[in-house]
C-alpha cells in the first residue's frame, strides 16, 4: 500500500495594509492609496455576462495580468501590454476594444489598430505612475539640455513600452526604438550599434524607468554602474554636469514603477529566512540591488513561464504585482508561492478597472454609447508607430513586458 504525503505549505509572509506608513527616504515612500477596493456586487456578474453576450463579436476585451480576477473573468485574452495591443490589432472585425489595463496601454492599442476600431478604457483614471514621471515637455527640455552640452548627436533614445504615446513619438522622431522588459537588452544594443557599438562613443537615453535601464546596461551589456547617470527632470540640466554627461554611456531618466520599486533587500532576506529552499524571482523593474541577489529575473511572461515549468513542491517568493502573484498561487497549486514584500502594493491605478466600471463600459456600448474612448493625435500616432515598428524590426524580438 502506498501513501501520498501532502507537501507542507509555508506560512505566508505578513502583509501590511497600505497607507499605514511610509519610508520617505526611499522609493518605498511612494504611497499606494489605501486597500484594494471591496469585491463588486455579485449581481454585476450577470449584468456583465448579459452585456457581453449582447455585443457578441463586436467587442473584444483585453485583460492585463495585473487586473483583478473579477475583471479577468470577462477578458477574451490575458497578457502583457504589448501582447494585448497586438491581439487587438489582430481582431479587425471587432469595432470595440475594451482595454482593461492603464492609459498608455490603451494608447498603444489605438496606434496599432485600424481606424474603424474604437478603444475604450473603462476608467480614465487608470493611469501609470511610471509613465507620468516623463512628461513630453520635460523630455523635450532634457533633449535641449543634452544638445547644449554637445552630446545630443551621440544619443539614441530607447523608451520603455510603459510610456505615454507622446514619449514614444519623441523616440520615433529621433531615430530611437521602443522596448519591453524582455527585449531591453536587444534594443539597447541596437541603439549603441547606431553610434559605433557598446565600445564606441554613443550614448543611450533610457526612458522612463531607471531600474530597467540600469539592470539592462550593467547586468546584460556589461557596462558599469559608473557608466550610468540619472537625469532628474526636476533639477536644472537634470542635476548633472557637462563632464558627467559626456563621460556617461547611459543616461537614465529618473522614473520608476511604484510597485516594483518597493521590493527591498530586507524582503529578500525575510523570504529566505521564512521559507525553506525558496527561490526568489523578480521583475527587472526592481532596484539593481534586489535584482542582483534574486535567483531569477524576468518579465511578467517569463515569471509565469518559469513557475509553470518548476517542479512540484518548489517554493517561490515572487517580486511583482500582488494580483498576479495571487493568481499564480491559484494557477499552480502544487507550488508554494508567496508575495515577496510584506508591504502590500497592488498597482493602484490598474485596480481602478473594477467590475462596476467594466459593466458600465459594456452596457454603454450595447446601448450604442461609446464612453471613455482613447484616441491618439494622428501625428503623435505616426511617429510613435515608427518607434514601435523599429522595435518589431529588432533581431530576435520577443516583445513581451
């Protein structure tokens, strides 16, 4: 007779409610406003089903990985931001695209879809704190500073997908490329190759996430931390001297993800002290020090794929958005999956897309009213698409967040 012994589950790391303390001296001082909103009225589920059924093939619903489960339930496809935009473009017969994500994602969908398709964002307040850290006026002023320092002709911009359409257009106008967290190495190497290669005299302006830029330059391309400088748009000339800019190889914009920037070395140590044989996996938007000590680093899709391929009973502390981490625990019950950080940080703007907003959007469309349509200025869209097309032309492009 054989017996099966259930794999012991580790105790979950303690989670502290947001809004009950800050660390102002660090990026962990970025506040997330309160707790996740309460679950929606169950009666809304039937309304959502009825509205979606009434629309039929006229609507295509996109759900980002960080969305709440009550929203993901109604998504026709789930994925990262660029994958979802491409999925929308691949459905030209659907006149309505409801993007359950944040504003820059809906902009990318509008850029890539046909003119007759209309992009709806259920809540216009669903923005992105990282994207908001790089306003087009700031970026244009920064470029003028680089020109005044005599280095602009040597600089190629590389802009992360998590950016406003206007920043993508800026990148297209100046011969740069967009990147995702999966292909940032390829994009940055391509940019250097336009100016003589990594060993040449060229420079990269990396927007808007300094951590992804630094991790890519140092960990992936072999540059040093000293080769990177941070341009602070709130200081004259970015807070940099002419000599610092001329000596730098990578000019990092002072931006970060309010979720991934919160993960700390202390959280990694706590996970390893609490969970036997744990593997720590984090997103490359995390701080350099955290990425350096993690067991694995990868985009949202890579995190999912890594855990899916891991052996039963393995333990993982995951450094990414909490909705996704909880979903992974449900998707892979034979794994022991914990959230890396004790300080809970949902993506607060992503979580603005809740079931009431989704029902409102769907019922409005079913009644012939288009609400919260996202449209990008044609000239901005044209140049943003130039930069996006350059990304798609990169060798071996995977284009995943």
